C-alpha cells in the first residue's frame, strides 16, 4: 500500500536488493576495465579531451586526473558527465564535462572558453577583480565562427561594459579575421596581434579572463533517474534556514555531491505543498532554475534534494556587504538571468506565482537561479484561478489578488517588483506600507512606486519596471522581450577596426 504521496516505501528486504543493484552499477565500470583490458589498447582513439582542472575525489566510478592530462572520450551522451580513460591506460570512469575541453586546437589556451553562453561570458568579465582589457574567446552559435568578448570602459560615464566581435573564417582560403584587412593563420596569432596596443584603434587585449573552477555537476548518470533515494545516502551538515515548511540544510549526497536538503515539517498543509513542488520541479531542466536531484519519502520528515547554491537567497545577498558593492552591469546581468529562467517557465506553460528575491538563489560569481515552486502551477489554459491561500500581496499583480486570476503576465508584474529589489540592493517594496494600504493604492488610485533613489537604478531600468506594472496584463512585456532587453543592455555598436562589426552572437 502506498503512502499519501503516492510513493511506495520499500521493505527492508527490498531496500537491500535495491542497494545491491546500485552497487552493481557503481562497480560496473571497474568490472568492465578488467574484462576489456585488451580491447582498450586496440580501440580507435577518435575523440580526446584536455583536463582543465585536476580531479582527485574518492569515488569508485569517477576517474582521477590532473590538470593538463589528455583523456580518451568513450561516451559523451550525457550532457554533464562523460566516460573517459587516460591515454595509454586501461582505467576509465566518469569525468564532469565542465572540467574538460574538447577542442583539440584551442583547448589548452587560457583565453578559450568553449561553449560558454554570451551572458555568462559577460558576467565573468564584469567581475570587479577583472580589469579593463580582460578578454575571452568562445564559440559562436554560427557554425565555424568564434566570438571575442572584451571588457571596456565608457570614457564619458566611466561605466564598464562588454563588447563582442565576430571572428570569421575565410572561406576556401582559410585564415581567421575580425577585420578583412587583417587575416591570420590561427586564432592564436589573431590574439597576439590585437594584444599589441600599436595594432588597436580602441582597447587592446590585455589579459585572459580568469577561469573559475566549476563545481561537480550534480549526480552521476547512475543515479540521475532515481528520484526516490535512501535516507542513509544523505548527510546533513549545516542548517541554512527555517520556515513554515520546515528546514533547509547544506549537505552531501553519496558523500560526493553538494546538495541543499529541504526537510518538510510533519504537517498536512505543508505536505501538500511538498508534493506539488516535487511534481513541478520534475518537469524542469534549465541552467537558470535550481535542479531537483531526488526525493526521500521512506520516512517522515520527507526531503527534497536540490542543487546547492553557496550564497543563499538574492534578497539577503543584495543586502550583504558584498551585495551592496554590486554596480549596474552586475545587477543588469542578474535581471537577464531571472528573465531567462522565467521565459523557460513560460515556454512550459508554467506560472511561478511567488516570484520574489527571497525565492531566487545566488551561486558563485553572481549566478542566480529561480527556486521555491511551492505556489507554481502547470496551466492548460492561459489563466489559472485560485481559491484563497497564501498570496504575497506586495509582489502580486492586482488582478491576481483581487480575483484570484493568475497568468504569466501576473508573473511579469512580480518580475517588475524583483527589479525594484535588485536595483535598490534588497529594499522591501512599498517600504513602510501595510498590505491593505498597498492594495487600495494600487487598485483604486493606480499607484506605482517611484523611481528608486539608488544610483544604480537608471531611468531605462525604471522604465521597464513601469512596463511590467501596466494595469492591463496584455500590455505588459513578455519574458522573452525582457531577457533580450537586459542581455543587450550594454550592447555597443560602433566600428573599432576597418569594417569591424559589433553584433550580438
């Protein structure tokens, strides 16, 4: 008989059998090493990878290697982990894809960042510790084309921004160029040429962007399909916070994967929220949304095992000493990331219903991700109606709290409030007002919060807030539009070299 969540707890005997099967999966790689020793020597080495970082963790299924090692790639079907082995050795195992470069020519160059997204490249370059002239080269979405991303400064406003250049390949003849007047045999030669100030009309390339060490990308393929896990596989290390739903802990899963563990209070109402959140998170897979790894319901209190982000929620981060130092470019980048995640939810017919800085988590280097889908709903129609329940009024669109009518456009209103939080470094919206006062002012007098006094809130940013707060839901912008607006906020189109075109990749 299943429990009230629809999960069927295993008996002790069945659990023991499952553990044996799991152990067989873990040891499978080692067994195949022994059985196929001779086959490894004869196998065609069709694809190689370069280790960008050392990895020395104690795991029977993860391969140990050092920075600079050349590895043979045997299976790259998983987006996060690939099966590799050392050259001239038989031992193989999993390796995180983010620790490797698969480009045989550029992989060893400090300035080459492979398939990094444009917005992530901008975010890295805009970090305070990176000086003007810091650069990187990445793959463009256009085949056989690269992009040069360079940190620059506006001489008039002293604001930092990122400029992007296409690196094209000359058809038939070969060679790489930004300006057709200067063609180079290799990208390395191009970098050396534009590193010399004498060859540049504008900013020269000064130093490659530092490459932050990535974290392990979640569970191994052996465990990715196992949403129901054993309680004994979890280790609770530190309590991160408490709320009506229960507690959140920092911990590990299987002693290798850093995780956040949400432990539910033993209460019927919260239990319903727990089941709903799991159902929603199972359908989601996006880099700007916190990942669900597994659930544990073999005993109460039940647990959700999620991706861990080290800097807590965005509201507290913005108010911290580090957060108060964030300038306009970093804040704009955060807005773009949030809009990106919300655009994905829209594409999946999901409405969040609780979008707020407190429900957005912050990782290393200012990466932000949507979290806490306790109020989220999958919608078959364009409109979802709710009967009462908990509604965060100051973040909620007027049509949602007056009639219970939620759409993706009510999430757009909430995004406008999140923009207010971001560009005031964590100030509460409608500061000093009670909920009833806000309700009357917004619904009866069409009140909107004035432009914040924070110097990092530009007129252009406030203009987008006001668009999100349009009284008519259908006239509010889409998340696709908002994402493109903030990702291109610092786009600069001007000529630096002969026929040089600054464009979006």
